[in-house]
């Protein structure tokens, strides 16, 4: 942003917020759309965008951790089920 200030371009807060949202990767498109459509009085601010970004990042990290735990539980359950099946099959011979 320093280059813009040296050439006397003035970014107001709303333009800065829009620039920040538009710089997000494609996987964040739904998030960016939601934030821009849900701002009070239709006026974005960097505070709204940064707070929303932190909240979304936390939500995604929490979801990923929860998903990883669930996947580990399923894998362990399948492993135990296979073990029981092998054990039960051996005893019937």
C-alpha cells in the first residue's frame, strides 16, 4: 500500500475492504459474497472484513480438526471390526 500513498492515491476504508475481499483465493468466493451482502447499510469496512476473516479462519480450522477426528474414529472402528471378523473367523474352523 505504500506505493499508492507515494503517488497520492487515497484508498478509503471501503475500497480497502473491497480490495482485501477480492484478493482472497477462489475457495473463499462464497465467504466474500456473504460478507459483502451482509454489511450494515451496505458499507464495507476493513474492520468488518478482518473480523469476518478471523472468524471464518477459526471456523474452518475447527471444522478441519473435527473432520480429522471423525475420520480417525471411523478408520479405527473399521480396523477393530476387521480384527474382530478375522478373530471370529479363525475360531469357527
